[in-house]
C-alpha cells in the first residue's frame, strides 16, 4: 500500500464524517445528498480533482470569522492516482475512507478540540466514534507542500458517471446500516405489545389530567379497563397459570374463585407488585391533581403523582426489557442480505419468491435512485404510486386479484387522507407502509411500528436507510450499531465494505510515523517492476495501461505478496499468477456458504502476502488458522488438502 496526504480545512470535518469519503469539490453541489459545500484550501484548490501529496507538511489557514483550521488526511491505499509532478497526485473520483487505513491529523490540540466541538451539533456526523484512535495531533512536520505548476488543468470527463456511482454507494450503505440496525432493534411480539399497552394508558392518563374537570369520560374508562385487562395478561403469574391449566382464562378464574371464597387474592398480588395496581385507585390519584399542576405534581411539590409515577416506571421497565432482548444480526454464518456495486444481490430473509422479487426491484430501481432522497414526507405519495406501478409489473397477470394490489392502492388513498383498514404484520407491505406513513424520523417510525404490533424491523429500516442514504442517517440512529461490542462492529464494518466495494478489508494497526515510513519504503521497493491489478484497468510502473481479463476478481495490491529473493520455492515472476490461481481454485472448490468461507479467503490472501514466493510457508501459515480447521476434530478442512495437493511443489510437479 502507498501513503498519501490530503490537506484540507476543519470546515470539512463534519462533511467527511457524514459520508466516510472525500470527493472533488464540484461533486458536492451535484450529487444530491449530504453536505453541498466543500471548503477549498490553497494546497487543494481544484474543483474537479482532489490533490494528494506523497509527503506530509504543515500548512496554515487565513484568519476568518469562522473556525477554519488546517487539517491533514492521511490515507493508505492500493488505489492508483495520476502523478502530475514529483510527489503530487490527483484523483478525479471520490476517495472512500476506512477506519484502519485513515488518520485525521491536526497540528494543535486546540484545532482538534474545535473540530470535535463543532461536530457535536451535526447529527449526520456519525463516524467519529470509530475513528477515535485515528484522530490525532502531530506537529513535527517540516517544509511546505510543493507549488503545483500553472500548466495543470484538472478535468473530469466522467464526472456524471462517477457521481452516479457515489449516489449508488450512498444508498446501498444506508440500506445495509438500516437492515442491521432494524434487525438489532427487533424484539418479540409479547414485549412490544406490553409496551404499546402502557403507552396507550399513558396517553389516556395525560388526556384526563389535561381536562379541566379532571374526570375521565365514559369512553376513556371503558378503554382503560380493556387495557388493564390486557396488561394483566402479560404478567408472569397470568402466563404461568394459563399455561399450566391450558386455558386462556385460567388465572382470571382462579382470582374470581378466591374472591368468592373470601380470599381477596387479587388485592394481595397488587400490594406485592405481582399484578398492576387497581385502576380505580390510579384514577383517584389523577383526580387529585391541583389545577395548574396537572402534568406531574400533587399538593406536595416534591412528590410526583402516584399514577404518573407508576406509568412512567412501567414504561421504563418495558423499554428496558425490549432493550435487553436486542440481539445483533450475526455475520458468522448465512448472510441475510448481500449487495454489490450494482445493487441488491440477494435477500434471504424474505421467503416468498414474489415478495423477494418485489423488494429487490424496489430497492434497485426505486429506493436507490437519486429521485427519492431525504425526508420521506416530501415525496411519499409519488413514491407510493411508483412502487405500486413497479409491483404491477412484477406481479404481471397475478396483479388484478392480488392482495398486493389491494394493499398498495389503499395505502395511496390513506396517504391522501383516507382511512387505512389493512392489517399490520412484519412483512414487506407493512414495512413499506410504515415508512411512507411515519418515515421522516427513525424513532417516530419505531414507535409507530410498535403501536401496530410490529416487532421485526429489518425490512422497514432497510427501506428507511436506502431512501435517506448513509450520508443523511443521523448519529443517534447509527449509534445503535457502532456502539456495540468492538469485535462485532469490526466484523460488520468489514462485511459492509467487502460487499459494497467488492474487495476484502483487512485491518492493520496504525503505527507511529517512523514505523509507517519503514513499511512504506519496503513496499515501494518491493513494488518495483510489479504490475498492479486494479480491477477495471491495471497500470504497471512504466505507466502502460493493461486491461484486466473480463470476469477476473480485483485483488488489492496491498494483499499481493511483497517479493523477496529468488531462493524461495517459487520464482518471482510466477508467484503473482500462482496467487491468482489459488484464489480461483478456492472459489470454485470451497462450497461452504457461511461467513467462514469469507474468513478463509481473506486469510489466504493475507498468507500469500506474508509468505511471498514460499508456498510451503504459506500453507503452514494457513494450517494455524482456525477457519481452515474442522470445528470438531480440529484437523485441516478438505479444501486445505485439495489446495495443498494441487499447488505444493513436492506433491505436484507443476504449478500451472
């Protein structure tokens, strides 16, 4: 990998961390998502190109009324950039950052402090937590950045194509974050129903105390009685009784029989907090609210009204129960949703073939288009009509008599102000309906779905994420995911990166400046006379373009071997081709569809790089990897034996 430095301003700090990327300045006004403004600096002044430097230097920003401080972005990448003069490069496309190969460098503690303080007021600045260790202060740089010659005229003939690619990436990244966050926020039917009941009780309580008379209406009393009966059925005692006696009314009958026999068991259970308190008692507490203090206080200003205190406590407990039940979606086995650079590839969570096709088509043709971006409320009716037209095309001759037709047509009418009588469940239709009705804010959307009895949210929030795009997702939403256990966050971060950019992301530790310089020097020396594979187009060190064979997978330069001496068991000019053939053989013969296959592939690439030109050492390294062993016997997997027999010189006379 090579290291480059991009000088910029702290005024762009929030912009960078809303998208995890840096684009040419002219892209921001045209792309239609995220920040529309980019602050230029003299060292990076072109509209259609990003300027990158091979060496870091300090620079200054002119005094102004805004907090404009110098900031340096360090990236380590296998990408190839055009060199316009010695040590100076340009990029006409967006540079996507990642937490392992990026550092944000400030020249003073004050500059860093100001940038972080200003980021707190920006809800879309959401990735700082992941980059915490890479946001640093270094002021030991000498010299100045070279002046770019007047003869350089930046141009971007593929600007529109590149911007469209950025739009697609922004949408797909939002889709993935939304899907995994939605899966994490999902709970159980029982817990969600209990919280919904408590919220309804709370709303009625506050409606009563806002009434000048302080008296509940007949309808409110009837509704509260019904809600308390439902709430009672959610207590562990009622559940156990009903289960034990295999009757839905078993607990109610037991309490009634005890009352008839002079044993007021219900009162005893209420006094010990096993059952909810008496509704009549709570209503009396509400009626004791003094005029002007209905919201929270009784005559004693230091005491909260017992009815309000009880409902607040119960809602808090119910929310905690849901929170404690949250489980992150695993990426160790089957991957439920897979995207590529071209769009959504598969969605295994949806089992019905027609609905699977419908979701895929909606995502790729509608949600990921630039036509719909941002607040759903601004385009909800147009979007509802377009997804209905698309559904008609997908359903074809099944459309006329389909439930999908009825549901979507009534949804359009509801968005125009009419009643919506369709049932709610956790499926695709309810998910898109929820987003169109309450999708402007994720918390409002979540509460709405809970009020409708929905408890699975991966589809709804994936739609929400795609429509908003990653750049517009707020920190409080993404924090649901990136504040989880660090190992899990690392796994999903790599999964998202690998799917979107179609190449593995191997974590590396950011060392100090001296160590990085040593690594950089050794890599540059090793790369001499080496042809780099960049997927669509390859460029060797003589500057000649070389077309990559169609269908060949991109192998980032940083994961290819660093070539050493000719004493190894494979000649230098054969090693790179051998690495590619091993990867191809692996892809064709490892039939495991779990996450372990991706881990094996990544460790194979890593072993190729760590053991250059020495195939025996490479296999010895693989033998120590857990993902290359069977779980029970801890012996090498079949694919290991197959590859060893195929490629090891002592067992196979030729490599090709």
